[in-house]
């Protein structure tokens, strides 16, 4: 996992570019039980547009208002108060 981390403009953040072989490798590694316990926060962006932000050890998150969410996701995560839809982005 560490070999996929790239520096960012902030010394305390790293990024993973989910393209090519890194994407498959990353997806395979996050299937490992409890691996997400090692992440404090995450931002998912596409073309520099924020789509998702996870925080508090990945317990909670915010999702872009531009994403069409399936009802199952809304029922489980939005209504379950684990995720909110951003009013700003």
C-alpha cells in the first residue's frame, strides 16, 4: 500500500491515483478486513472535483450533491446518519 502513496501539497496528506495497475492493487488491498482502520480520512476526487469525503476514522462521510444515489444507499447511510449529502459541493 505504501508504494502507491504519492506526495501532495500538504506534508501530512498522501494521495493514491486510482488508474492503471495501482487501481486494481488498491481495490484488492482494501478488501483486507480492518485495513480501513488505518485511514483517518479520505477524499475522493475526479478531475479535481470533490465527490466524497470520509472522516473520523472513516466512520462518517459527506457525498457530493451531484451524485445520483441509489435508494439502498440513502436508506442505509444517509438515513442511518453515517453520511450526509453536501449542500455546498
